[in-house]
C-alpha cells in the first residue's frame, strides 16, 4: 500500500482511490465487461521470513560495524487486480506505466510463486490505457475457454 508510482496521478471512482489513471481506466473497462476483478484485495507472501542461522550481518552504526540479530523480513506483493475461480485459474493484472527499480525483482518472485501454485495462472502487465481493452478481451477469452 505504501508504494509510490513514478509520475502517477491518483483518481477516485466508485469510492475507490486508484494510484494511477491507468488503473482507473482498467477498472472502468473491466467493470463494463462485467469481470468483477477485485482491486488490491489480494496480497501474496512471495518470499517468506528468513530466520538467519548461518549468516551474520553487520551494519554501520556510528563509527563501528555492529552485528544485527534481526531476521530477514518477508516480501509481500499486492497486485492491482485479481480474478480467481475455485483453484481452476488465477488471472492477475498489474497496471504498470513506468516501473521502479524494485519492480522487476518483485515480478520475477511473483511469477515463480504463481508457477508453484499448481493452477493455471495468467499475468498481464498493461503499460498504457490502450493496452487495457486488449487485456480485457484476452481475459474474456480465458474465462470462456
């Protein structure tokens, strides 16, 4: 929830505050197509908490390096839109205009996570509003297969 998109302008529709015009456009089009995809309702732990046993981590504190005893935090990912049908398939849409430097790593981890789920998974990444209609049409094809 605390992520900042590069040069994005938020927009509110139906009481939902979207982080970008691209997301709001996708929402409008998927709603018109009656897809009922949820917005930022799903979060996935794509890399679990790591309790360090063999690795010692030192960080600079003032003039000295001190050892940190902290565990390595888990990494979670909240995609923009998700549509799932009873373990049969999962469709994920991440409206991504300009990606920040962190996003390619998160996407790779999430695609690995989806692969391990054992269900048909579809991941779409529209970058412009003109892509949204094409994504909606592809999703409708998937649902009707």
